[in-house]
C-alpha cells in the first residue's frame, strides 16, 4: 500500500511537472501574442490619429472645386464645338452658293 501510494505520488509529481512545463510554454505564447497585439494596437492608434488629423473637409472641398472647374471648362468646350459646327454649316452653305454662282456665270 505504501508502495502504491509512493507510486501514485511519483506519478502525480511527474504529471505536475508536465503541467508546469506546459503552463510555462502557454505563458510564453501568451506573452508573444500580447506583444503582437500591442504592436497592432499601436498601428491602429497611429492610423486613427492620422485619419482624425487629416483635413477631410478641406480635401473634399478642393476636389469639389476642381470638379466644378472641369465642368465649366467642358461646357466652354461644348459651346466652342457647337459654334464651330455652325460655322462649318454656314461655310458649306456659302460654298454651295458660290458653286451655283460659278455655274450661272458660266451659263451667261
């Protein structure tokens, strides 16, 4: 009985040591994960600070102004194009008149 008790005690002692070793390994992994998490948290804080400090309203206003300017330039270009198309149509019409006048002069 004493031998059985000693055997059990030795077995429990061995298991206790194994658990202790396993616990130490878990603690080391936990430290590594905590360090990694702290690093990621710092990255998130830094990015968050940059986003909060950015002048998004100013950037958006600047983009809106540029878009408005581009729209105005496009309207100006469209107007010029329309005027040139009208001039080409008038030129075609004048050429037709000149051509007819030439033919009338040749007939006389």
